[in-house]
C-alpha cells in the first residue's frame, strides 16, 4: 500500500522536524524591575486584577511561562508576542516611559480593549478566562481616562 507508506514517511519527517525544533530555544526572560516603577502599584484593585489576568503575560516583566511555552513551535510564537508586547507597552517599567507616550498608551488601553483587539485572539484561544467583559472594558476606560488627566 503506497498510501500508508507515504503517510508513515511523512509522520517520521514531522517527528524529526519536531525533535530538531526543540533545540531552538528562545530565551524566556523576566527582567527584574522596581515595584515602584510598576503602573499597577498605584492602580485600584479591580484594575490591577484585570491587568493581572488579561495583560500581564505580554505587557509586564512578570510573565507566567507554563509548560507549553517551552515546547516548539509554541515557544517561538509566545516569546515573539511577549517581546513585541513589552516593546510596545511594559507596565512593569512604566515610570521609564516619557509622558507623551504614557498618554498614548493609556488611550490605547481603552480603545484596544473596547474594540476587542486586546488581549490578542491567539492568547484568548488558550486563556479563555482572559477575555474582557463589558464591565472590565468600562473599568479600564474609566481608570485610564482618569490617569491621562494626571499626566503632565
Ligand atoms: C498575547 C500577548 C498579549 C496580551 C495578553 C495583551 N497584549 Fe497588548 N499587545 C501585544 C502585542 C504583541 C502588541 C504590539 C503589536 C500590536 O499592536 O498588535 C500589543 C500592543 C498593545 C498596546 C499598544 C501599544 C502601542 O504601541 O500603542 C496596548 C495599549 C496594549 N497592547 C494593551 C493591552 C491590554 C490593556 C491588554 C489586556 C487587556 C493586553 N494588551 C493584552 C500583545 C498582548
């Protein structure tokens, strides 16, 4: 049966690729940062809880790295999102961001939450509990608008 042979060969090729892929291990880092530099230090509890549940893994230095993030190709996708997420908006290092950018980011928190663009859809596939409820969006928007007024 030629069909069975092809399937078996393909399975072996995939298995070999999978094993080889495990040797490409992007670093999963959680850089140290001062608690006082964290945007959530002074945020109300309900806001901090939303960030902790839905944003922390990509936008802070306190990423949780469950087992599946250690297995390629998931590890590549996850580390990419974390790097990009921190690059654009790292709330663990909030005080190092200049005020104009802080203002834009706070605006983005509300707009992106409202439009359902954050958390990223691929994250929600695995973390169903991270989805924002309409009440969460209101909480984020009310807080971020208030915060914007405090930025000089
Ligand atoms: C799975 C990772 C992931 C999660 C979870 C996530 N984000 Fe993001 N976020 C990203 C990435 C990657 C970018 C940069 C690329 C883009 O804009 O799509 C980004 C961009 C942003 C930006 C725009 C930054 C800029 O440059 O303007 C804001 C604001 C933001 N996210 C807020 C949030 C909030 C608020 C949450 C939680 C409700 C959240 N994100 C959850 C990955 C994530």
